[in-house]
């Protein structure tokens, strides 16, 4: 908006007031950190995020907020609105600031199953997590799920 005030040669307060009025009366326009953002731009961002998500498998909203220079709360709301429409993924139930794909969870589950199937003696979970680069919370959740449904044999004892 500061560029607009300069280019139009008007006081910034006039541009700011009109931007606020526009955002107030048009639900497709948002005023965020001194920037006017419309829904079309957010849809385009969602398409870009979906492409990246399908390649990587997981995205953190805090990282995306830095990349797009937008507040994480605002970005989180807009991403959640577009899940299932523009973005083929879902929120992590344990960390809502992370978006995952089913394929990523499936690959992660397969890695955990492979590692746990290959273990032939009691082993520290922290060593497994560290050695194979697993994320601790996700490792526990998926490992316990596979033990419950008898995908793998064994048990996890002790605290997390």
C-alpha cells in the first residue's frame, strides 16, 4: 500500500482507509500486514503448496508463513479452508500446524515397519528414532497402531 500511495501521490492514510473499506465490504479481499490479498491469490498459493506437498509429503505452516511473509494464523485458516479443494492433504491430528499426505504417512509407516521387523532383540526407542531419523511423536503413534492391529509383533514399554 505504501507503493500505491507513492505512485498515486496521495497521503498513505487515504490509501489505508480505502483498503480497510475494501476489505470490510468484500469478503474476497483481506488486509494483512499492510497488504491487500484477494482470494484468487490465495487459491494460487494453495495450488503451489499442493504441488510442493505432493512432492515432499509434509508442510509446516510456520515455514510457509515465513516463505510467504504472512501471519501463520491467517495462513493456517486459509489453508484449512482449501484442504480437500486445492490442497490434497490433511492436518496432522497431533500437530494442526502440519499438513500431511496419505502417501507420506504410508511411506513413513512402511519405514517404521521395516525397521521394527528387522529388530531381533530389545532396543531403545530413542536409539531407533535417532538412528533412522524418525520424528518421535509420529514414530510412537504409528508403531503403536501397527502393534495394535498385529501388523508387527512386539511391544513398546516405558515412557515416551
